[in-house]
C-alpha cells in the first residue's frame, strides 16, 4: 500500500518508520512546511518529498495519508484530506475541542473515507492485555480505577509548539488524553468530572502543570487521574479494581511490575506469554491498514477520538469553574 505523510516531526518520523516496519505499506510521499525535514525523512524512507499539502494529497496512487501535525492543525488537515478522498490516520488528540472534531466527522462521512485516531496507549502492554482480559471477563468488570503520570517536564522546551496552550491544548490534551482515553475504554461513558489544575513549575510553558481529576461514569463507577510535569521524579502507575481481582503497577510499561491480586489477596501469576511483543505503533498501523483493505472495521474511529476530547474539555471546564461539570 502507498501512504502519504503530512508532518515530518518526531511523531511523523516514528509513524513513518513503523509503517515501513509493518512490511504492509511503503511511504510514497511526504510533506512538511520545513523543506529540510521533508527531505530528510523522504530520503530515510525512500519516498518523494513534495512541496505542498495539495501536492501530497494529489500524489498519484495513494491509499491513505497520515496526519502528524501539531494538534491545532489536525482538524483543517483532516478536512482537506477527506475532501481529496483519502483515508486518514490522525495522531491524537483528534482536535482541541469537540466542535472541530464534529467538523472532521462531517467531512469524512459524506466523503466515504475512513478516519482512525492514534490513541496508541491502547496498544501498549500491559493495557492491551488488560483490555483483552476485560473483554473475556477473566476478572469480571472494573468498578474503580486510579492512574497517575507525573514527570519532570524540563525536557519540554519553551520554544516548542508543545509548550503553547493554543497549539498543544496543554497537559491534558498533549499527555493525559492517553490515560483518559484508557479510563473511558475500561469504565464506559463518563457522566461528571471534577478537576483541579495549578501552575507550579511552568518554566516557560503556558499551561497548568499539575492536574487532578475525579470522574464519575454512567454506570455509577468512579476513577481518578493525577498528571503533570512539575515533579522531580517520574511516576507512572495504576490501580484497577475489578470484581475478581485488583491489578496494580508502579511502572506501567514494565510488564514485570504488574501485580494481580485475587480474592484473599493472593497473587495471580500472569505468564510473560500473555503479553504481545508487537511494537505498539506498528500494531496500530497494522490495524489501520487492515481497515483500509476492508478486512476489519477501523478500531479507533473519529467518534472515539471525539469522546476523549469531550472528556478533556469537561476537565478543563471543571478546573476553570471550580465546580463538578457534566461530561459532553
């Protein structure tokens, strides 16, 4: 399959390399507003560097296009790609507000093109296996959850678009939407959100760098999330309370750190063979390619991306008002 890439920054480069690694597609053409970045990535992936977005979308024989632009540019790019009749993979977040997400859906559906949102955390272990266990009913259903992801944010340069609230959407859109999307996957449709956000160590950024949320779901179940960049030490973990087990980790992406406690507090052994060895980005792109070939449905369609954007919007409204707010 022949794929175009719109955006040749770090995310674009990573997606391009993963696309080639799948062995199922090749990068045919690439475009970025920075000619050097376009040329470098095109050379790396043996693709053609094109001089404009219009030239990319009109490139002969494309089966789809990856949109890997700064978050504030996702909506207009997806609309333009849909008008060109191309299937689309759009990096997360889908956009920075629900209104623009709706514009994207209003463009892709009439055009009959497929849109997938890159919520790649769903493909990372152990989350990938935990969602499978939930679907299988291995430990029953979850009734509570807590996720925390706090980091030292000095690596986010003040000159980067990620440091701009208008461009990145701040910490909740740039980072936390991963975990909030996961909580939606596990717990269902949110009902209300209560959030507190503060600025503690901005270091040139324009957004609150420590955020705590409490989410109530339509099922009556609840979850919490803590995130930010103002910490002097990285901590990324979770506690997931299922009917038949409690799953905990103090190092989320270290599979060996996952502890599963059954009734009575006994540890349940989880063999290493339970977990997928596939690279998460390659896995999500394989699924997108399968959808493009008509072999499967799009696993994370635009409606899913918009639902997670709506949760972030609700959290920001709550933080700004000091009140519990309704989701959506």
